[in-house]
C-alpha cells in the first residue's frame, strides 16, 4: 500500500537546504514520492510566518523549519500550535544539545552552514587550479591566478602552491630554466602577483642529489651539478630582476614559513588595490 504524505513548507532564515534534505531523508522511509515541498527562504519577519501557517492550515501541510533567531522560531511554533499545524524544528534540539555539552552560546547567525560550504568549494577549486597550472603546464594560468610562483626546480613551488590552495588561494607556478624562455604572460601580469623563490646553491645541490638517488640515478648528473645549479640560479635571478618581483629565500625554511611570507606579500598587495 502506497501512502500519501502531506505537503511540507520548508521555512528558513537562510536558503532552507538543510531542512529540505532532512525532510526528504525522512520521507524516503515511507516509500512515497507523493509529497509536495514548498521552500520559503530568507524569512525575517513574523507577518510572513503567519501567512505560511495559514496556508499550511488550509492545505493540510506540515511545516519544517530552520530558524536560528529565537524570537521568530518561538512565534512560528506558537502560531502553528494555535492552528493545529504540525511544526518541526530541525536544528533547535541539536543546537540545544551542543549548548548543553559545550556550555557555549550559539552564534544565532543565519546561513553559517552555507558559508562553510562555500569555503569548502573555494578550497577545492583552488586545489584543482594548482594541479592544472602546476609547473608551467599552461601559461594562461598566470593571468587567472591570485599568486604566481617562479623559481628553479626544487624550490618548493608545487608544495607551496598546494599549501596555499588549502587556504583558498589560486596559485600557478612556473619553472625557470635557462634553455626555455619565460612565458610572455609573466611580463604582462598584474604587478605584485608574481613572487620569486630562490635558494642557496649548496642546499639546492644536496636536495637535487637526494632526489636523483630516490629515482635510482647517479648523484653527479647535470641536474645536481654545482656549476649547472649556479647557472640556473643566475638565470632565475636575472628574470626576477627584470620582473621587479619580490623574492623569498627558501633555504632551510619549512613550507609553512615560506607560505606565511607569501601571504604577507599577497594581503599587502590586496590592501593597496
């Protein structure tokens, strides 16, 4: 036997996604698709709540709500009780439980979950951006990025790009190699967007030699040759001077420490825009 579920008004002082998801999850336990949902978002006044209760009474609808403002929630519940309309508080009991366990007062701010979701999606987007425009794969990323990191190989460009991506910042990185002309996009990019990374030659030699060992290659290959390293660093230095970009020495610095300096430069540039 297939039952017919009552219609439901979803009432929220945000967009009502949370309440609708809970209602649909509950309704799925009754094996019925015969349910009408009417979502009424961004509620901020009692007159609208009164109107919703009247409609719900006329139509035989239930009301499910996520109202974090106590005054509005109490009014809706009171009016629904008077009208004999079933009215369910989706978040209230759980918020009260958290309050009891933590002894912390809730913020009572509508739309916080949506803000958290937006932050999450911006982080995911930034990570995908860092992967797409890693190691100079596509110079178009230079103009799309919030920050562009340049430097010779093994100056932590990729780890820094990923670290900053988790802070929701879109980072492209471009390797500087003497045999490869830097992309023209570097020289037309917004001033202050590009940040150079440099390192002392002796540490770079050690890092590259260890890298070759992990690949099963000889440590004296040209990649780790001291003279080659000096040539690369000199070339990179010339490019950075031509660009007039800030330069950070990553020698003996953890990714977090370098990222902190990059963020200082980034936020200083934003404040001057």
